[in-house]
């Protein structure tokens, strides 16, 4: 049967920006030394992960030293090695504003974007994403701020994250084809976007999904806190494909027809390299449905 795992390059929506199927996530980019940060980034790039996804808020939790810390570290790496800038599709996010907690009002979003540019020490952000929807800003105001930032050359493409399908519809109404990406949580353990309308919106609008936590924050690698039948099935497929369970789980996120990009969160060069085995995995339709059933814990009708 046909292999559904799509290892080809993807365009981010209709932005003209092309990336590989695996991206490097910087939520855990909380290295104590710039040398270790550089090692992780170099490893990601060597393994074809040219889309680098961070956020202004990264560093506030997960071992960081505060708001902006991960962007500042990435900016320090890029300042040390300016030749890396052109090898990266630089993605960041704004709109989480502790303790408010969300603020995408025009002034706040503009200030957030400009502060990210400063911390990252770059002139342009390739993909700027609204990290979480601000329930108290009209989507037309969010969209017009983002379009203005794009017209000023501060950002090249626009994305959203953690938006419900209805919130996607509302902001897309004002962004049109400028909406390039959406970033939901998606993995073999978190199937929401398959059935809640998120991927259907991507199919309808030509928006590229960026799957966050494709290993369910590492649980699909460790096997902790997951249905035993899901782990057993992923292990069976891993043995058949002669790869790790993590590689099968990452491959599953690449098997949807909307051609998601999988944002790998590892900071470990060995794990980053091993993740590329996902691109050699063959999962057919029956394999994918078996994963859905094992993840749901009940048969499909
Ligand atoms: N938009 C949002 O709201 C949102 C939320 C969360 C995350 N994200 C994005 O998604 C990215 C990925 O999230 P995540 O870090 O939770 O992703 P993940 O890839 O699901 O999990 C990564 C974690 O798994 C661990 N791990 C253990 N064994 C592994 C193996 N064999 N291969 C790879 N990793 C292994 C990693 O540790 P080692 O480092 O030791 O390998 C790391 O701690 C983030 O960096 C961020 O860019 C976005």
C-alpha cells in the first residue's frame, strides 16, 4: 500500500518560503553556555531542520532564566556566527504576555515583534506567529497589525498557534492568503487536529500545519503515561521499519495530506540525528489507522 509519510519539502502556506519536513524547536533551548546552544543548532541544521521555531516567552519555564531568554540565546549564537542566518527560516511567536496572560492588541503585538527582532539580533523574522489567541482583541485588529509588520519588512510570513478552528476562520477572514501556518499540538498521542477541524481548515485554506510536541513532550520516546497498546504498536512498527519508536511517532505526524512540519524539541545531537530516520519510515493507510485506534483506545465505527 502507498506510503503516506511525506519526506519532501513544503512551502509554508503560499508564502514562497520552503522548508523540510522536520523543524528544530527552541522551547528547551535553555543551554547554560553559548557553545552548547551552537552545538544543538548546528546539529539541527546538519540534519535538515532549517525551520527554527522559538517564542518570546520561551525561557520563562522549562529550565530557562526568564521571558526572552531563548530568543536572546539564539540571537547570541547568530551574532557569533552571522553566516547561520541565511541557513535558517527563523520563526518566533508573540502574544503571550504574563501575567495578563494574552495580549495581541495592536501596540502590544507590535512591541512584542520589535522586541523579538532586537533579542534575535536580526532585521527580519521569517515567520511570525500569534502564540495564543487574545480573546479580547478583535481578529481584524490582530490581522491588520500583522499585515503592517509584514509590509514594513519586519516579518515575511504570518502564522497562528493554538487557535480553535473558529478562531482560525475569524483571523483568516482578515488575513486571506497571508495566513501561512498554524501550530497545533499534534502527535500519535494527541490526535485533536485530525478531527476537530484544524487540519480541515489547513486543507481548505492552503495553510501549513506545524505540529508541536510530536513526541508528546518526550512521552512517545520514553513510553511513560501512554496507552500500552499505542506503545506496543509503535514498537511493532519500529521493529518492522528498523528504526526507533520515536522515529515512527515522528513519521506518523508527517503522514497527513496537509503535509505538516514536525517541530522536534530535542536538544541532544544524537536524538536530532535519530529523528531523521522518520523520513525513511513507510506507513501506509492501514498502519496510520491502527495508530489512530491504539491512540483512541477504541475501534473506529
Ligand atoms: N505553540 C505552542 O504553544 C508550543 C508548545 C510547546 C512546544 N512548542 C514547539 O514545539 C517544539 C517541540 O516541543 P517539545 O520539546 O515538547 O517536543 P517533543 O519532540 O515532543 O519532545 C522533546 C523532548 O523529548 C525528549 N526526548 C527523549 N527521547 C527522545 C528521542 N529519542 N528523540 C527526541 N526527543 C527525545 C527530548 O529530550 P532531549 O533533549 O534529551 O533529546 C525533549 O525533552 C518546541 O521546542 C516549540 O518550538 C510549541
